[in-house]
C-alpha cells in the first residue's frame, strides 16, 4: 500500500511563476472520494488574483511568441521528462484528488500529460504556412499565436487536461491561464510548478482556482483571445455564448452518450474488453465512454454472459493500493445523479443484469452496473450519466444499428467491433461521432485528433489540428509589379 502524503498545496494558485495565496477567496475543500475525508483546502481566486494571472500572462506572451520555437519545444520536452520522473508522486496526488485507482493514474494521466508535452514540444518548431502564386504576384500565410488563452478543466483527468490544453497553447507561442475543476484543484498546480522548473518563463502558465464564477470571469475578460473548455454540454453552452460576445476562439470538449456497435462476427472477448474499458474504467467518469452498447441479436446471450463473468475481476478497495482496479465516484453529487438514474430506469422496467446499487463502503461507490431490456427513449439510455452504468441494447441490421447510434444530440465518439473490414469502414463513415475506434475503445494517443461532433464539442484536441486551433492565419499578399489604378 502506498503511503498517503500530505495533499495540501503550498498555496491555492500559481501566478507569474510562483505560488500565490489569497485567503479572501471562498474556501474549497478537497475531498478524498474513497473515504469522504477532507485532505486539503484551497481558496477560490479573488478578482485580484484573476487580474494578476491575466496581467502576467499578457506581459509574458509577447516575449514567448518571439522566442525561438526550438527553445519553446525544448522546455516542453524537459517538462515531459520531469513529469515522467515524478510520475508516481503525481499519480498518488491524482488518486487522492479524483479517487481513481493508482493502478490507473500511474499509466493514464500524468503520463498522458507528458506524452502531450513531448509531442507538442517536438512540433513547436514546425508551425508552417503556405505560399500561393497569382501571376508574378504571390501570397503567403503565417500562423500566429492568439495571445492569452484560458483553459477550463473537468474533474476526471486533472493532470492530463491541464497538459492537453497547455502543451499546444505554449508550443505555438501563447500564454495560458488554467482553471482546474473546483473538485480536483491539486494536480494542475504541480504541472505549473514543473513547467517553471523546466525553464518556462514566469506568467506563461498560471493556475487559478475557483467555481464557475471564476471561469466566467476569465471567459469574459477582454485580454483573453481563446477559451478551451473540457466540461459538460450545459457549461459548454454558457462558455461559448459568453466567449461569442467578443468573438473569442473556443474549443469545446464536452459530454457524450456514445455508442459501441458489436456485430455478430466480432471477436466477443475483444468487444467485451472494449465495453468494460469504455464503461467501468475510472468508474465510468470518462466523457468518451461507450455507454450505449448495441449488440447484434445473434450474439447477445454470449456477449452478456462473458461480460458478467468478467465482472468477477473487479477489485474495489483503497485506490492507493495498486492491487485495486475499481474506485469511487469523484463526488457525492455525482454518485447521487447515478443512483437517481438507476431508480428511474428500474421503475421504467429495465433489467439490472449486474450491479445497480451503492456499495457498502465509506465514500461514494457504485457497483459496476449492466442494464438490459431497455428502450432507446429511456433517460438512462439518452442522457450522459457519467458513472459506471452500461446500457446493453440489441439490434438486427446494420442500418438499424447506425440509425439508433446516431439518434442522439451528442456526437463525441463511437466504437464498433467486427471482423468484416469493409463493413467496419462503411459503418464508421455513417456514424456521427468526432472520434471512432474500430476493434478498440478509448485509446487517445497525442498524435490523434480527439473531440466531438454535434453538441459534444467544437474543435479538436491533440495532433497538429490542436496547433491550428491555438493559432490564426495571417495572409500576406506580395505585389511584384507596378500598382495599376483606374486614374
Ligand atoms: P462542468 O461542466 O460542471 O464543469 C467544467 C468546468 O467548467 C469546471 O472547471 C467548472 O468550474 C467550469 N464552469 C462551470 N460553469 C462555468 C461558467 N459559467 N463559465 C466558465 N466555466 C464554468 O463539468 P464537470 O462536471 O467538471 O465534468 C464532467 C463533464 O465533463 C461531463 O459532461 C464529461 O463528459 C465532460 N468531459 C468532457 C471531456 C472531453 O474531452 N470531451 C473530457 C472530460 C470530461
């Protein structure tokens, strides 16, 4: 068992290269979800802290944009190395912050953040434009940084989200003010500290704490050129509307109710593994989860029985114990939302194949739950639950599966399992989802664009496309001949 370190950060915020405290801000308790204990307290940023963060970002950004991009990249890659060296400490903190098992955080949070810093660090010197010829004249484009960007995070992957937003912003010459979720405020501070240790000049990556009001203050500040949010669809609507007031750029990584299609020629064990990873990893608190699993009728029984057998491998327990592979909900409020959904869907006549209840433990635990005998119009099948609840539905034909998979306002992701290569690509082309997996689920390497269609988002994170979203094109027309005028 890993010892539990003191989680209290040196101060609540990280501004202009150092920790900053202002106790006038509302206290925010940080709770270890596995026990419900308060393990630290931070204070929401006051208007003064928000102003200092934005002022330092605006001041630092001009020099950073003029810094040789090779040097910018080197600093990001150094930060990636430091994160990897300290992965265990960062993962323990992440586990305390979120309740996710250490087994998961050791491989899928700080390391994923390091991957992003390394990837964008490598690309920093490769931001290029294009040239065009018009007779003897020509034009070229330059990609310019936007200026001060704001990142606002959700609570499920605090280190990863800070890095996925910070790395492309910094690589392309922007500054960032990042507001973590009020539920998981600890890890982004460590990212900021490590970036400065790696050589990032003060002011370029600031962290301010707070609830939605602090996020709203950042979003509407005239010094801010872009807002990148990871959060729910309702918050996305508010943030996009506020940003529209001054035509700020936005990236919206929002929620989903994604489908996984399992055809009757699929490798059932792979499909079951995909459904488990896409529903119960992080106790279901993953935006891209495939929570509507459509199984072709011929293999429904085999699928359900293998799936329920595999649940014998679930090991709940103290998330700091590396033998544990299943943790609690990150907040009591989230547990209550999940339990309400389960009550409703049961009353509507759904069959609970496995789980379905709160676990008898301290903290906020819900059993991994499999639902069947559902209708597509039930709330549990239509709404994002953001918990360990898998809806298993059956279908007969490919056309039916595609139509039902697409019958949702969300479009974050989708998966399909089949051994028929032609069908795989034919179906994927018909799915309304920003990110799709064939015979795999939920893997997000940094070189792959990630993001949603429809109400699940605007823009993409990761890959080169994220660098496009943190820059804008300046076009330069070059006249080579005499200037002709009518008179
Ligand atoms: P949330 O929408 O409640 O909050 C997200 C962030 O927005 C928080 O930091 C919050 O303080 C801030 N916020 C709230 N109101 C605001 C406002 N008016 N202006 C500015 N900021 C505001 O989301 P959550 O509960 O923290 O996270 C869960 C949600 O996030 C789920 O819907 C999940 O699907 C989504 N999510 C999406 C992705 C993705 O990449 N698509 C990744 C993780 C989580």
